[in-house]
């Protein structure tokens, strides 16, 4: 019957009738009829229902069993943690038993190794701290020396700037006085030419000539006096210049000495810093190696603590510090047993 319906639907789908002529809800209508028919068949066929129920029941049991097995694994992991804690607690409390003698000896060996490594680590840390302090102190000491040299150099630098300013002003005055002399020379030449022109003039009487020549000569005399005065001032300025140049040279020499001293201190600071940092770097490498060794030792102790915990759990050594852990382990054992029973009953 289902095959007949499917063939009808197939014919409907391959019908040459144009797509736009078939209502959209037709497909859904046929699908609903198919679902109703399948449901009807399922309700009437008892063996089919039983097979489906059996399949679903098996799937449900597998799912429950898987869930319970997961819970068991989880509980066992918790138990392993408590067993480990029991072993650690036993060791720390100094609880010893003949049955755990071999484990105790191995733990003692590892503990001694760890203590040696720990002591070595502390020594390395102490050396690193000491070198860090040396680095700081050395830096501060050299900075103080540089600061002192800079302070001692400062007055000389100020004096140099002041002296150079004086030299610059003298240069300006020299140029100015040189120009004044040149101007006086031109004025003198012009006055002397004027005297000659008056002497050669045919338009002036002898009396006028003498009068004008006298005036010009007085002017020439004044110009010569002024020129001599400016020349004297020029010579004085030229005399000061070598002294200033010598003073600048001496001051610059002292400043250069301070500069060389500062560079020497900076170089020494850099070299000491380099040496100390190199030592610190080597010590940090050693520190990393020791830390890895300690970590490896702790890792080696873990299975021994677990074995010790198992031994003590079996012995149930009487100790108030261990009682809470025994209680936790017992609770887990009971839960695991209950779950295993549930699995068997599925």
C-alpha cells in the first residue's frame, strides 16, 4: 500500500502538467497522508513495535551504562588524588612502617637531593641579589663622579663663554675702528686735495687763499689728531686679542681635561656593568638548571607518594591526621561499589 502511494507521489512529481498549475499545499497533503499510514501500520504491527521497543531499550541501557562507567572513572580519579594526599601527609607526619621501607628510602634519597638543590638555589639567589646591589651601587658611584666633574667643569664653561663673548666684541670694535681710520684717511685726502685746489685757484685773491688754506689745515690737524687717537685705540684692542686667545686656549684645555675624565668614568661604568650583567646571566642559567632539577625531583616523588598512600590505605595506620583521608577514601569506595552494582543490574 505504501509502495502504491509512493508511486502516485512519484507520478505527481514527474507529471508534465506545468508547475504553476499545481497548488503548493498538495505536496504537504500527501506527506501527511504517508505519515498517517505509517503510524497506522506501526500501531497494527505488534512485532514491529516490540522490535522498536527492544532497540530503544538496548540503546537506553548502553547510554545509562556509559554514564555510570564515566562516574566510576571520575570517582577513581578522586580516589587517586586522596591516595596521593594520604602518601604526602604520611611522609610529612613522619609515619613509617616496615612495609613501606623501600618507598621511604627512595623518598629520603630524593628529599636529600631536593634539599641540596634548594640550598644551591638559595646560594645562587643570594649571589644574584649581591650582584644586583653591586650594579646599583657602581652605577650610583659613577654617576656621582660624573656629576662632580660636570659641576667642576661648569665654572670654566661659563668663563669660556664669557671670554669668547669679549673676543667677539673686540672683533666688532676692531672692525669699527678700522672703518673709522679708513674714513679719517679719506677725509684727510679730501682736505689735502682741497688745499691744492685752493692754491691753484685763479679766482681767489691771495688773502682769501691764505684764509681758506689756514681753515683747511686746521681741519687736517684735527683729522690727524683724531686718526692718531683711533689708531691708538685700535692698537690697544689688538693687544688685548692675543691675551684673550691665550685665556680661551687655557680654559678650553681645562674643559677638555674634564671631558676626558668624564668619558673615562663612563667607560669604566660601562665595563663594570657589562661584567656584572654577564655574571648575573650565567647565574640565572644555573638557577634555571637547578629549578628544573627540583621540579624533576618533585615529579619523581609523585608515584612514590601514590605507592606510599596505597600501602598506608591498606594498613590503615592509626593516626588522627590521616583519619579524614581514610573517611574520604571509604566514601569513594562505597560509591564505586554502588555504581558497579547498578551496572550489573542493567
